[in-house]
C-alpha cells in the first residue's frame, strides 16, 4: 500500500464500523474496513499533511498507517479487512 493515497475515513459511531477510502498507484479505488472499532487515533498536523501512505503495520485487531508526512493513524478493532 506504499504510495497509495488516503481519500477519507468514515466512522459510524453507533455501530463502530470504520471505512477507509484509498486510491492505489493505478488510481483504482480501494477500501479498508474495520468492525467494532474501540480506538481511533487520526492526527492531522496541518492542512499541508501528506495524503500519501508511506507504510502499514497490521495485525488481526490493529492497524497503523504511516503517512509520508509523519502522521500515524492507529486503529484498534475486533476485525480489520484489508483490500486484496
């Protein structure tokens, strides 16, 4: 997912479902889904923050998305589904 572009995150507070919309290097839309989110940390240091993903660390119940600008989005959830 390195080099993919983060488009937006959408959290349904009532259900705890999170959708992360991305665009891959070929401009194909991709999504990450998380169910029963218990923690979400999504810093946005400035309007100049990069939308480009630098790296990713994933376990069954956690996900860290490192942005090229240095921010790290952290998610803890019961289940996280990455795109194929």
